[in-house]
């Protein structure tokens, strides 16, 4: 599935490079917050951090590889809420 998602993103990148850059900027904030959190916990993060990591993977598929389906409904707002709860 990951390879297919990457292929889909590359196809869309050729068609709409500005849209890809816009999505990257939106994603950057939540990724930075996640990395700060993982640095705080080190090698033994709580289960919530691991769950957010998988949500980020689903979000990447949702944002960059539409119309591929994700296993769960994800959004930047949902991930920010999950990060705030940690």
C-alpha cells in the first residue's frame, strides 16, 4: 500500500506541484510537534504517541494519495488534538 501511495503522489505532483507544496506546509507544523514529543519520551513513548505516529501515516496517504482509502478518518485537527492530550 505504501508503494502505491507513493506512486499516486508522484503522479499528482507532476500535475499540481503547488498543491503538493501547500499540503507539505500544512503538515509541517503537526510533524514538528510530533517530533518534539518523541524527543521528550525517547525510546519508550507511551501508547498514545505510537497511535499518533500511525495517524500521521494515514494522514499522508489521505492528503497526498487521494483517492486511496485510509483505515481510519484522520485530519490535521484530529492529530493536533491527540498531541495536545499527550
